[in-house]
């Protein structure tokens, strides 16, 4: 991509630095200034800069929206039940003199959904099983 005009900073260098510029991750202020000048002078690079800003804004909006989702009530109840059970088992372990080792498996779920410009939706669901080993009192 190039407008065909000579620039102090080549289009190639500017395009490779756009995301760093947008995220304010360029520390060299001279480099930032040169890229900004180039973007003002070069319509194709300016369009790419605006496109990248737009995409990043969409992604941030989607991520912010997904972070505000509420978990289902059943999940809250399951977590509360497992937390109570774990607390009881830990208390039994603390007060037990001799007890057999037992374990319980807890499953964590996380869901991530991405939609970019209303075109493509991708959902990722991750499941992680955690086994807790502890001593419990025989009843």
C-alpha cells in the first residue's frame, strides 16, 4: 500500500507501527511524530489507520459488553453449594485427628464470544477440572 509519493518514513514502516501507535505503545516520540506526519500526507495509510482504529474500538466494545454478562442463577447456586461443601470438608480436615484422604472435582467454565462488524461470530468455551484433595472426618 502506498500513495506513490516519497515520504521520510516509508509506508511499510508506518503500516507495521500502526497498532503500536493506536495502543500508545511507541516510546520514541520522534517516531510517533514521523508516523503522524506520514498519516496526514498519505491517504492509503490514513485509511488503514482509521480502519485499524475502528476495528480496535469494536473489539474493545465487544469485550466490555461480554464482561458485563451475568452468569445464570443456577451457576451461582452450584458455586455456593460447592463452596459450602468445601468449607465443611476443610473444617472437618482441620478438626480431624485421623482421616482418610478424599477428593472432589470442581469444574470451571468460561465462555468468550467474538463478533466483528456483525459478520462473524465465534464462541469459545473452556472447561477446566480442578481436583481438590483433603482429609475428611469419617461419619
